[in-house]
C-alpha cells in the first residue's frame, strides 16, 4: 500500500457504511484520497466518519432516487473541488423461486443494483467530464453464474456488467474509464445468513477453489487497482475476484428452499 497513490484525488463511494464500500473508503483515505461516502445508513456513515476524520464526508442518499444521488455526488465537488474516482458498491437483494416471487421483490432488487448504478454513473460522469476520471461498478459472480431463488439479483448484476461496458464506450471520449468488479463470497453483513449457518456455509466453501470467503479488503484492493493509474489503459472490462469460484459453479441451493 502507498500512502500517496491517490493524493489529490476526490472519490465517491456508494454503500460506504458497511462491508466492501467501507473497506474501499478506508483504503482510499489511507492512500491519500478525499472521500464522500454515500449510503442510506446514517449510523454506519457516522461510525466511519468518526474513524476516518476530515478526509471522509458522509452523504446520506438512496441510490435509487435521482435527486438524492445528484445532491450526494455534488457534495464531492462542493467540499473537495471536483470528482476523480467513483465506486458504485451499494447493493442488497430480495429473492425467492420465480413462481412465488413477488413483483415488489423483483422491483426492489433490480432497481437497487441496476438503476442505482445507472443513476450514480450518470451524475458522477457529469462531474468527471471536464478532467477525466475512473468509475468502478461492483457486480457479482452471479452476473455469470445463476443462483436458485436469486433471479432478480442475477439479472440485476448481469445488467451492471453490461451497463458498465456501454458506459465505458460512451465515456472514453471524456477520458473516463469504467470497469466492473465481480466478487464471489465476501464476509460482510450482506451474507451473514450464509456465513452464520454452517450447513449452508460448507456448501459454498466446497465450491470455492481457494476454500474461503474473501475479506472486504480483498475486494477493495482490486477495485482500487482499476481506479489507479496502473490501469490507465483498462476500460470496459470485468475483473472476477472470487477465489476461483466461477470455475466450479454454484452450490444447489434448492435443497435449502424447503
Ligand atoms: N458480500 C458478498 O458476498 C458479495 C458478493 C458479490 C457481490 N456483492 C456486492 O457487493 C456490494 C456491497 O455488498 P456488501 O457485501 O459490502 O454488503 P453490505 O450489506 O455490507 O453493504 C451494502 C451497503 O449498501 C447500502 N445500501 C443498501 N441499499 C442502499 C440504497 N438504496 N442506497 C444507498 N445505500 C444502500 C447498505 O446500507 C450497506 O451499507 C453489493 O452491491 C453486493 O451485491 C457482495
């Protein structure tokens, strides 16, 4: 780690109050960046702000609400004078077998993971157009590998990857790079139900060649690489960070569906 890799840079991180987003924000500040953390969790943002100090500014916003996204992203420009880097991480999922799935659960999940990334990219890129920048969108292994009961999440995350390629194509002329990171199993509150229930956890770990879940920091590192100058010729690509999981496929979760 370099203490100055991102010195002079301003970043926004969505989903910054927890898990992967918090790890990205923490590492960015450690490497010299100023960070605006966007999340719906006021308590989580306040906790991170008390740890990271003046280099971190919390901005409460729901990434599915355009006016809130516009205002929160604008905070980076107001407080730090511009925007160079963006990490669109916020996510959650509701699911169930397709034949029983409620329309509201489909809408919640696809809106959050897919429309949220669109709205954030739109407003981040508007600020980056003047001087260029880099955007990293967090998708999932599930963009490539289906999951029993996970159709809205799988669909939404595949959309994030496709959208990011389209954004890379459109935004290259403004000097903005857009890439996607696809994590496998990461030990965060999002998957507490998997990590805390041994039969389920064992099903997952049996399929992962590196035989363990990632830490949030192990996802933050590849995300920061894609935003760094070391990746200055990398755009429109996807980086799987899954311990090799895509090679072996998903466990059969239908046995847990009852
Ligand atoms: N944990 C995993 O195994 C895993 C695997 C693949 C992909 N991912 C993806 O990584 C991203 C981060 O997940 P995580 O594991 O760190 O989860 P997490 O639950 O620890 O953090 C997600 C954060 O997003 C915030 N959030 C949720 N809805 C929001 C909204 N509408 N507006 C703003 N913020 C909102 C939450 O408050 C939370 O702070 C998600 O997009 C998730 O789908 C996670």
